[in-house]
C-alpha cells in the first residue's frame, strides 16, 4: 500500500487586509450577485475574474426550472473564453449572497466549476489565483489546482 497526502495552503485575510486590486475584484464579485437569477435555491453567487490583459469579467449564477442552470464562476470563465480566446485568467473572486446577506464563511466553487476553471488554468500553463470572499473573511489560494487535487484529466 502507498499513501499520499494532499495539503492545501489557504491564506486567510479580512477584507480590509486585501490590496486594492483584490478589494476591487471582491467588490465586483459582490456586485455580480445582483445579476444572479436564483428563484429556486435563493443562493446568489457572483464572480469576477481578471484576465492577463487587465480586462475584468463578472459572472452570476442563472437557474431554471429544469435545474440545468449555470454557476457564476462558469458564466464568467466561459464569457472570457468566448470573447478573449487565448488570454489567460490571472485571478478570480467568488462570493455568495443568501437570506439577505453575504455568507459569513467563504464559499468554494462546485466540482463542475472547479474542473472548468482548472482546464482554463491548464490551457494557460500558469496558476489562476482564487479569492473566496465571505462577509469579511477572504480565503486566498494560489491555484485552482489547490481546490481539485485529483482532477479529471485526459487518459
């Protein structure tokens, strides 16, 4: 038998400790929750990603009655891929709004979003920094790969 351990390094900041660029990205992710359409879950997810060329793209989850919606993270990264092909994503901020307030504990992306974002990271050949923002706490991860250590890949 062989055993392997995975360690995920997470830096924890308060919002006020962030640099101005990161505050802006978190603010835009929070603003993006207003464009969320979540009549079933009432869980409004907003994201904002920064491309290597400085462009910032927002995304918000969009639900439908067939429960075949799109998460906020994927709406942003697919928009980036469609409109800025080949331009790497540098970082992404993600936040959630539920029951009249931003969630206290930062929310991580679902598995489908982790895989989609990891593919953008793999294509670019460089890490995408992740900011998971709660009401005050912000988790910073160096890479999408930190969120998905046993990712599905080509075989």
